[in-house]
């Protein structure tokens, strides 16, 4: 039996969705028999591989790096899942949208600096003017809102997908859950 | 006031007019006034005075002659001369010509199709009556219809004539006026209202303004007849405050009518009483919607409410209220004077009478026209308006922000309520904008959507948010940043907004988009797929963002 | 005498009094029609358009909250088309404001949020507006976060119709429309406000809230409205 190639990605989010994923606990062991986790912040793999069956994306698209990454990932993924409110709605990262990226940088880097205030642009990726949910940038196949979605929800989603079904999450989770 | 007294006043006014060898009538409509017709009036007056011929030549104010772009217009009666573009410096020459040959360089040929193809019922007196003089109106037979009706007809007979005429509401939707009057008359109540909707707000439309400015008494007489027919004892003229001249003249007209006992208690010695007041609109387009208009009159926030109940049953302060548009009321006097039968011979099977249009855009003759129902759009555009040299016709927009753009292939449809609706447009109140090849249809749709977005009252969600979403999508398309998914979303939104909005403003707002998509889809696709604006209007962003 | 009509709602037989709306009669027969601006005890305004239904023979959709029943009426409350419209309307509300459920006091007790769940809205396909809106925390006990306001005007109506203070009203139009206290004075300085808190309790979202609630802690208690409305009805 060929294992399903699964990836998880962490864009602009708090990693809470990944924590929730880990909260699947011992059921992870059962999953491990059926999947190959080919790319994830949880495994040591630098480049996003080709031909990934399912990618779970946590976080919103906030920086130029996020944008580049998600386009790259979409092109190599068969089924892309927006996991969690940041990916689905923009959530907390998008709170800055009504004030603008400049104001955020000013507050974070310039206001508190005592010496030589500057906005980093070489090491830290440049912010996009507007934080966006994943689906406004690339096509998304499944939405799993929640902040974070419960471990049971994530487990349900993954097992349904492994069974070849598109999970119905209507009564499983919601925005802000 | 009775027939004899009215006749006496009218005769005196007529005699006063014919006492002069020449009457110089200077247009005092808003269009001509903005071209300094008042100064022209003063210089002619000064010229007459200094020559000492004021006793045989008079200069008076008149209403709009329709061809606003050629203003200021000055006519000379009884010589039937019409001068265009008259400047203050022209006064001496004009006065010189009174007993000699006309001033050729200023003469406007009244046999051009712009004038000859029109049929005037609503505007029958336009240009010839001094808008600020009730006597001037009486001299043309004004108020004699009312006086006769009060003496001879029962309210039911008035409504019967109206029903026979086939007149339909000129505000846009085309509801049968006779039926509406009958509904109000039948409503059980001890108090009823008549309201004239003068909140004309469509971009490019100024038909009602002209009626209110030029023949305020014709409007008031129409309202009086309506009040008599439906049994109303009070009424309001709801006029937008952006029409100060109309407001001023209506106020004056109301005072004059009151002074002559034509408004107030026991009109013309009968038991019919009618009190008429003016209410000013504060600049909200949505207050042209009848339930919002009622709210505004009552001093509340001008937002629509779901109908039913219709104002005919539940209107101002809960009383049955008849609301008609300015042009509808302006039709009443001719209809009742000549009879419903006569009126029903004009126009088409289902659309009777005439319609006034404000013809603007890419035409040689911009202005106000009144044409019989059933005339083709082609006749209006090509003959009455005339395309400017070197311009090619693309579409004609009717019905204001709820209307649609009609392409060349449908130019031969007759102008009536049903035909216009069939090709995806709307009669509307009478705005008619001719669009030539240099215009981008996406840009046109965007213009109207921006109007609807900023005029949405904010009460219902589909209109408040939907128009804004649609505007942003249209903007994205004109910037060359949209995808085919965005186009699909635009069409989905058009469907939701059209069918789920609360009032006509919201329900009609997708029409410019829907009609341009129907006839000019290739222009949308050019912006989206090829990233070009075929008309060269839109600035396409070459670098496509996300 | 009030007549009683027989009608069908979603092909089910139903009866109701002539002075009852489709919404009421449907509910009596176990059919819940989605709505946000409607709340029992307040006047019905037909503004949110979630409750629009199809009535056979009527070309337009009718709001169930303001449409009275009629003999023989055939009402359809949940066609696919209506479901689609309702989902879009919910999406419009999310796109229009700044609704961040995860950090909202009303998280888990919000009618907008539960309506999204009920209607199967799992993401917002419409572009977000991200408006810049203000917060008024000048009142001693309550606060208004306009970012979460959906302009249902329940606060305006409860204040005018039940409390009789008419502190709340609306200002501006279109997407710029906003709720205001008095003549757009800070709430805390309002002389007409009685601090009764009815507006807070009827607000369907976290736009109006009691101070001192952390995320997800605020529950709404609007049962007073039913009691008051019934008492008044009985007084008539």
C-alpha cells in the first residue's frame, strides 16, 4: 500500500494549529502507518517536495515569503487544506489590516528603539500591505476553521481524507472555536 | 374663485400680454441661468428702458425651451423667433431687430428635428409662461380645468377619466395611475394625503426640475385635482434641496394659489379643502423611494421599509397616501382637460401619452425633450439628438442607476415600459445618456455602481455591502487585476443583490452591470483576460498583483 | 374578530392568525427561519434579509418577519437559492466589519457566528473591506466596538421602544453607517442613557458588551424583553 504524502505548513500563525495537531496524541501512531509526513515544521526537511497529496496550511499570508511559499506549495499539492482561523479568515494577524503594515512596523521596530531605529528588510521577510486568508491568494480545497481546530477535528479531517472522503466539518468546528 | 372670476383674471392677463407689440421672453431655467440669462434679461430691460419703448415692448422671464446646451435662449413673441447663445452685448442688436429683420447670427432654427419631432403635453406651456406669475399661467387656461372639475365632476368621474387615459406612473415603475388613485380613494380613513415626489436624483436627469421650475402651477393644479379625486385634505411637495430655484418658485406659486383661494379651505366655494406644504430632501437619493420619502416627511431617517403595506393604504402617519412623481402630476391637467379618451390615442397599446427625457451624453442637441411613447430609440438618438460629427454610437443608457445600457442592435425598439424592460433596461424617470465608442462599458457600469454604493441607505445588508463589493470588483476589472473568478463572483453578487435587497434602489443597482455584461461581455473579458481596455479609458496595471 | 388562516410552509400544513407573520407561524410549526435583525419584543424592520422566503405566485422574495400570512399561501423557506442568498449575506457581514471571533468577548455566544455555522459558511469568499472603525469605551459599565457591529439596529429599537430613552440612533449611510449615542456624543457623556444595559443584552454580536469580560466570557441575557413585551401586550 502506498502511503499518503502529507505536508503541514506554518505561515503567519501562532503554531497553535500544529500544537492541536500534536494533541491527537497516541492516535498519531496509527496515522503514522498510513502517511508519509514529507514536509512540516515538525520534521527536518528544507524543501517542499513534489507531488504532495494533502497539505495542511496553518496561518495567514502576511509577508512576501508567505506569498512565495504558498504559491510554490499550491503548485505541488493535490488537496490544499486551510487549517485554522488564520488560514481561513486572516484572524489575529489580519487585525493590523485596518491600520496598515507601516503602523505595525513603526510600533514594533521604531518606537521602542533607543539607538539607530530601523525596519529590518534583509533577514526578516517584508510585510505585505494587507494580511490575507489563503484562499484569496491560491485555490483552497477544504476549510477547517477554529482557533485552533480541536485535535479531534483535525484527526477526523485527516482520517476522512485518508479514507478518500471530503470531510463535512459543519458540526465539528467554527470560526473562533 | 369661480369660472367667471377665473375667466376675468385670464382675460386681463392675456390682454396685458397682447398690449405689447413684442414680448421678449428670456429663459430663466437653471440651465440658462447658469449661462447668465439673468444678466441678459437685465441688459435687455435696460436697453428697452433707455430707448423709452418699454410701453410697447416687454421683457419677461420664461421657462425652459429644452435645448439647454444652446442657452441662454431668448424668444420673441408673437414673432415666433428663438435666439440662442444670447450674450449681454447682444441686447442692443436684439432690440434693434424688433421692428426689423431678425438677428440672423443668433437665430435658432425651430424646424430642426429636435423641436419638430417632439410632442408636448407635459411641457405644453414650457418657455411661454412666466414661472413666477399665476396670471401668466391663467392666461393659458390654467386652473380652469380644476374649477370645471370642482363644479361638474364627482371624484369617481375624475378617476374614471384617468383610468380611461391609461396614464402610468412616470417615476419609473409605470404603475397605473388610475388604479393607484382608486386604491387611495377606496381606503377607509378620515384623512388622506397627496404627495408629489420631486426628489429627482438620477445622474443626468432634470425633467422634474424643469417642470417644477417652469410650470409650478400646472403641478399644483394636478395635485389639487388628485386631492379632490382621492379625498385628500393635505399634501406635500417633496423637493430635493439641490433645486433651490424650483423650491423658490413652488413656494411662490403656493402663496399665489392660496391668495386666489385655490389652496386652503373651501376651494372655489366648494367643501373641498387642500393644504399644500413643501418638504425639502436633504440630499439622499433613496428618499425618492416612496416609503423612505414618507419617513423623511415624518422627520425620521430616510430609509425604506418593506411593502406591503403600500403607502396607498398606510402612508404618512399611517394615513392613506397618494404618491406620484412630478411628471405624472403634470400630466393630470391635460388629461382631464382633453379627456381620458384623447390621451389614450397617444402612445402605444400599453404605454399612453408622452415621456419627457433628459437627453445627454454624446449628442449634438443636449436638453429636455418630450416624445410620444412608441417613438424608437433610434429616432431619439439620431434625429432628435443627433450624433456629434466623428462619433460612433455604442449604447444608450436609460433608467438611471437602476437602468441598463441598450446597444445599437436594439435601437429600433419602441420607447415604452415593456420594451425597455425586455432589453434589460428600464423606463425610469427619464434620464437618457447616449454613449459613443470612446466610452468603456465596464467604466460606465462602475460609475453607476459607485453611485448606488454611496447612495445606499445602509439598512439592508445586500444593498449596503453588495454594492460596495460589486464596486470593488468592477474597480479591480478596470485596473486589469481581476480574474475570471472575480467575474463569476460579480455575477453571483448581482443575482443576490437584485433579488434579496429591500427596496428598488438595491434591487435595481445590479442592472447596469447585468446589462453591460449582456451586451458588452467582450469588453469585460478584454480587461480580464487580455489586460487591455478596448476603448482606452481604463489605466491597466501592467504588473499583476495578487 | 381575528381570522385564522390555513397555509403550507415547506409543503407542510400550517395554521395561524391573520395578524401573525410567516416567521411566527413557521416557528409555531417547528420551522426555524434564519434571522438576525428580528427579535421578539421589538418592531420588525425586514432589514437583514436573512428571513426572505419564496411565496408561490409572488415574483419577489418576501421577508418572513414583516409578511403576514394569508389563506392558502404556499411558503418555501429553505430552497437552495435561498440558502445560497443567506450564505452570501452572512459572508457580506463578515467581509464588511472586522470580526475576529477568536478574540471576541462574544465568542461562542454570538448570533452572527452561530448563523454562519447553521448556514454552513466555513470561509468568506467575498473580499474583506477591513474598515477603520472606532471603539467607544467611555461608558462606565459598557462599551461599543463598532468593528463587530452588523447594523441590525436592535440596540436602537430596544432603547426607543422598550426603555423609551432613544439614546441610540444611526448616522451616515451605506457602508459608512454607524450606530451613535445621542448626537454622536461619547456614550459615557450621554444624558439620555439610563445605563439600563438593554442594548447590550439584545446585541447579537460582541459589538455591545459589559466591561470586564474576557474573551468568550460574555453571555447575553435578553429574557427581560419577552417579559416586558408580554406585560405591555397584556396591558392593552
